[in-house]
C-alpha cells in the first residue's frame, strides 16, 4: 500500500518574543525546519518607550552567550575569541516607520545561527543542540546612543528528532478510525510533546473519499478517535511524534482500518426487537421533580439551622 | 436480683447517652452493585443486546440520599429521596455499509447512563442504639423508583433517552460508629449537628419496568443489589 510521503506540518507558530510581553506565549526553540533551507524565525518586540518615536530604528544581534553576562547589559555586536564569544549583527536599521510595538517580522535562521557561531545545517561539531541569545537595541536617529535594549532568554537551537512510537493499532469506527500507540522510552532523544496522526486512503472499493490524506490536530494522549472519515473506505494510519521544539520523528505505520457505521446499544436493542420506546412519557421530568424535592428538603434544613 | 442488675446496667448505659442536638433527619452515601435485566425480554440462547454490548458482569451504582424524620420515639420513620448514578460502557457493533449486517465489534464505545431518582419511606429501629448504645440498627425501606436513562454512541452523542418507573424494597443493618469514639461523636454533634454516624449494609430488590408495561424495558436487577455506605443522622 502506498502512503503519501508528505509529513504533517508543525502547528506551532514559531514566534519568538523579545522584550516586553508582545505575544501571549514564548517559543524557546528554533527547530530543525527553522534551521534548514530558507528557514526563518519570526520575531517581534515591544519597547518601554512611546508608541512611535520618529527616526528610531532597531538593530538585531545574536550571540552564543547571555548579553547581560560580562557585557554591561549591552548587546554584544562583535565576537571575542578570548572568551569564546560568537556574536554579531543579524539585521540593522529595522523599523523605518518608528513603529512600537514592532510587529512580527521574519529573519533568516542561517544569519542568526552564523553570527552565533553555529552551522544551522549541522549544529556545532559535536551536538545538534545549541543555545542562542537574541538581543535588540533601539538606536536614536543620530546613531549616537541606545534608547531601548531587550533580549530573549536562552533559545535552544534543537534539530533532534524524537523517537517514533512503537506498536499501535487501528480499528474501525463510525466515520472514524480508532488509533492507539505506545511511546518508546528513549533518554537520548527529546521527549514526545504531542502526536499528529495521518490517515491515508488505502482502498476505495466500497466508497470514495475525495481527500487523500487526512491529518489530525495535535494529540497529547496515546489514543485517538480520528473522525471525519468516509464509511466504507480503508485507511492506512501513521503516527508522528513531535518534540517540544516541534521536530518530527519518523512516522510509525500502525495499521489499516475501515471506517464503518456502528450500531450503539440503543440501535442494537431496537434491531433485536426491543419493546422500549424511550422518549418521555418520562424524560427529565423525574429529575426535575427530584431536584425540586431536594431543594425543599435543603431549604427546610437551612431553616432549621437558623 | 437478676432483674435489678439488668436494670442497673441499662440505667448506666442510658446515662452514658449524651445530650444531643435536635434531630431533623438523615443523609446517606452508598455504593453498590447493579445490573439491569434488559435482556429478559429476549428469551433464547443467544446473548441479548445488553450482554453483547456490556458483557455479563455487574456494574457499580452510587447513591446519595436525604430524609426527613417523621418521628423518632420508637425507632425512626423517615421520608426522603435518593439519587445516584450508574454507567455501563461497552463496544458498539460495526455494520457493513452495503449488507447492513453486523461484522463485529467496533472501536466506537456505547454507554448506558442511569440516574435513579427515588422517593423513600424508611423505618430504622435505632431505639436501642439511641437509648442504650447497642450499636446495631436494622432497617427496612419501601421506595418508588424512577430510573432516568440515556444511551450515547461512539461520538458521545445521545442516541435515545427516557425514564422507567418502578418500586423497590430494601432491608439492611446499620452499625453505630459512635460507640468506637464517643468523644469524637460528641464533638461532631457540637460542631455540625450530626447526632450519629452509621456504617450500613443493605440488600435491595427492585422492579423497574413501568409497573409491567408492555412498552417498557426491564431495568430491574434480576438479583438482589447489595450496597454499603455511611449514614449520618442529624
């Protein structure tokens, strides 16, 4: 059975905040996708100055060490081999309109990693993870002094793939397949943060599904009812593990299953000739009556206490 | 002489009984077993739809109740209500979309939920426990029952809902826990107004079939339902 080779797309935004709280969440990772090819990271920041300051521009720096450590809080703009500091300017004269907050913009990961002393394709020579600091300075119109300075906390450049899940199964459901799997313990690789499942059409003998590959939202459990499928179609199911940095594992094929209509207990009962009609001669009236009785007794008890 | 000794012993026990806060009624919590006899209407050797979906085992029934004492002079007669929850979850059946025949169990779950609502009349012979601290109080209860139920499918949607009426009788024995720590019992009465605490065990025989209606399924327990719990008299 042929399965599509397109992996599901990481769903996290990759936005990395600098400075004041511009975004509700902080992404502390630069992942493998952001490191390869034309990979980018998105950055935005908010200064503590006025909303717009005419002529103020920003400069973005990267370093492999905390800018606040031994540099007087200033963004390090040049390397210092004596301290093994890799640092440099990623972009200059950002913000021609003086916007504050500075809206998200994309910056090439290769430039960031290069000035921080890392080859984004391979990491450093011994590991696939590294720590990078990004720093922003606001510069006045005359390039005389800094009017704003902010930095990120440590960002982890992490290209490691998490370990694929093992085992697993796929079983039928009504317009769905049920998928389960087992996380494979592996202390050498990053832990599983979430999973994404895809279901690829494998056999349309009974019914036709116009969507060849269905991809789930992120799942944090080890089992999932994958709905929205077409009854009669056989699907092949794969599970992808994602790390905290949003790096993907290799997929694990957990099996095939046919989406089939299912008969719940009531339907089975009626199909067998059951005489119960359901509905309300009954329904919620009994609940309401009892709730009312409970309320009366509770009120009586309260009155007694007073 | 023997009568005098017994009288003196009873008097001593009676004097040990503490002064209590006024009594209003009782509150109880219990857990027991239960299995509706839905398959009773499907006579034959094949497993009925209930057994196919949920198997042959018995499930848990949780109940909570409150009652108002009508009198407490020679034992306690109480009228009250109970409610609770019972859930059975099993596998739905997969159906071939062309032939409409069952091909086996589905990965989808199906669930039967039951919320019993019960009006009760209980007589508890707690005279000896109240007066002489003899820590056992047998009791009997007659009840009108209304089992509110609904069935959900694999997506969690309600497939069908309804209610079935009936009645039940219960017999039980309550063990007065106060005798094990009278000081704590007295403190509890002072702090919260709980006069007595009992541990109880009971057996219930229920008939829940809309009083024999030909259009109703049978939610009676084919066997006795056994339960245990705590009773607070306040």
